[in-house]
């Protein structure tokens, strides 16, 4: 762990290296990538019978928008292929009053899921490679003498023309899906 102040030239070099890492994984950190991956995976598991449909229906009725979108995609895929959907799926599709209500600009947990883990891995990697702490204390932040893994990633993403790394609100990030979207 670095205990002495780090010269600005070394900090700039570390930020440049972290920047190359961020550029390599920028597509994976995008909001669309995380949600699309979750929806594809859940839909495939439903079609293969590896996930109980009733559990997905219960999550959708509890307000999970991702579960609802997957169920409706499966329902329409079956209808498009001239197959009769299961009774439970037909009953869910028919009961529109139980579908989650979408809020304009509302937070959807899956939009940031992959990005949150990606940023965490980048911070860990930066702190391990450069032998820094993952985060800094309040005093060290004020003095800006000691970089940390998080400060390197943050300073690189705030530079003009680079992707802004962001994190979901903590309470939303830690809540279970059934508790996230209740009105």
C-alpha cells in the first residue's frame, strides 16, 4: 500500500493505464449490455425449463420490469410460432392489472447491474496492480496526495471525451428485485 505522496507524473501514468482498461471493457459496462444479457439468459432458461415460470411470474407481479419483459417476449414468441403458451403464462398475459407500472425515468436495477460489477473489478484491478488502496479516507481525498483505485477510475472517466463511469444508488443496488419497484 502506498503511504507516501505519489508524484503527479506517476499518477498521470496510472490514469493512462486505467484508461486503456476502461476502453477495452467500455462496451461491457454499457447500460444496454447488462439488461439485454439478463433478459436473453432468463428467456433461454425459461425455454429450456431450467427456471420455474411461476417464480418469474411472481417477480413480475411484484413489480420487476425485467421479468415482465421476458415473460411477454416468451408469450409472443410462442404465439408467433403458432404454439399454445402454457396456462400460467396465458393467465399472466391476460391479467394486465398485475403487470408492473413503468415510471417515466424510473430506475431499473438491470440497467446498471453488469456495469456496477465491471467498475468494481476495475477499481480492484487498479488497486492491486499499482499497490494502492481501493478507496481513500476523507482527509486523503481533500489533500489529493494519495491516489486510490477508485480515484484513478473516476479521474479517467471525468476527463473530456471519455466514458462517464457511474454507480447505481446503494439502496437500490442492494435491494432484492421484488423490493426494488414497489410503489
